[in-house]
């Protein structure tokens, strides 16, 4: 038997899991320890029997399977258990085979058609954060969105990578819309709010500190730290959208075919996509006096 104890203030819980049931799994943390109950709760998850002294426990289980086999998500009993999966290298290739099979099942020519070329109408610039999966949150299919992701969805004028993506998407793919998408709880934005030397990340995050400086009156007036963090995420999106507008290719595409630039925030706490409704023509007018290139 494995017994784990957690002592959180006056709350005391225990749970026991037969060791044999844990082969292939390790559990990494127990969270949200609830009120201890007199009667032990007995349940199971994915055939792992659990006994616990509280009905309100969350346990993170890490999958550590080397040999991939059929894994069903844990069906929580009384919503007690959650688990985390770490995607395993061998499993990735198996997933890929399953994905190919499912695509071919609905359309035998799926990959033949996919290989013909791309004509996406949208360029999406978002954060590299693993939780903000661009296609998923937009319901986009392969071929529909040209995507660039980096730490904190930045558009920096001397970043050859981002500038090449914008240039290629606008001039060659002729996208009609450019979206800058930030997200709440962004680690990059959060890091820029803290006093710490992050090495090579310093010059990158410095650009977010500059956003703070430009908007410091508004941000400093926000007393609640979380609200200030959220607002900086939004303002960073706005400033990166402006950075997009500062490029010659986008100014040219706006003049010739009315390309649009939008700023969005993905609310990671609810899943909702929020349009910041940046007044593109007005922003353009405001900054053109200084940034007009064509
Ligand atoms: Co982020």
C-alpha cells in the first residue's frame, strides 16, 4: 500500500492506492484538499482503486507508459480524480497513424488535395503557449490559417522570423486578415512584470516592458494585480497589432486591397475568444504621420 499524507492547516486527509495498480503511473501532486470526512471514500479511476478520507481531492497522475497501449482517460468517480498526460514520443507516431486513418476514412484523397498548395485567407500570430492551440480554438482546418507563434505573440521589427512570415503571408499568399492573438495568464507577459534577469529572454521581454511604459498611467491606476496583468495582455496585443501596421507590406496591402489587422485575446480561463475591436483605420491614421512608409 502507498499512503500519502497531506497536511494543510487543520485539514488532514489520507488516501491509499494499491501499489500494483500504479504500474505505469506516478502521481505528482494532490490538490484542492477538501474537508476531511469521517467515512473513507472508496472509488476507482481507470481501474485504480482509491481510498480517501475526503471526497474532494484532486490527484494528478502522470502517464509514464513506455510501451504505448490503449489508454482511456480517467473516468472520475464523484469528480474526484484528474490526471495529466505527458505525451510520449512513441505514442506520437501511433497518434499520427490513427489520424491518417481517420482522415482517409472521411476522404480518401485528403492528403492528395492537401499537397496541392495553400490559399489561407488569415495570418494568425499567437503565443507559443502549449495551451493556446490556434487551430483548435478557431475551429480552423489545415490550409485555412497561416500561423506564426512565439513567446508572448510579439511582432518585433528586427525579428527576421516574424517579418518574413508577415511578408510571405501578405505579399505571396495574399492573406486578407492578420490577427494578433494574445491570451490571459501569458507566461511571457507575466515575466515582463517581474524584476528578474532571464538571460536571452531579457531583450525579447523588454518589448513588453516598453508596452507597459507606453501605457503606464492606465496600468498603474489598476489596483488589482490580476486585472493589471490581464490589461497588459490586451495592451500588448494592441501594440503588436500596431507593429504589424508599421510594416511596408501591410501598408501596401491596405492601400491596394484593404487588408485588415485584428487584435484578439484568448481567455484561457473560459476558452472564450475576445475581439478587442481595434479601430484599424483610426490606428492607421494616428500612426501614419510617423510610420508611413509608402
Ligand atoms: Co503566452
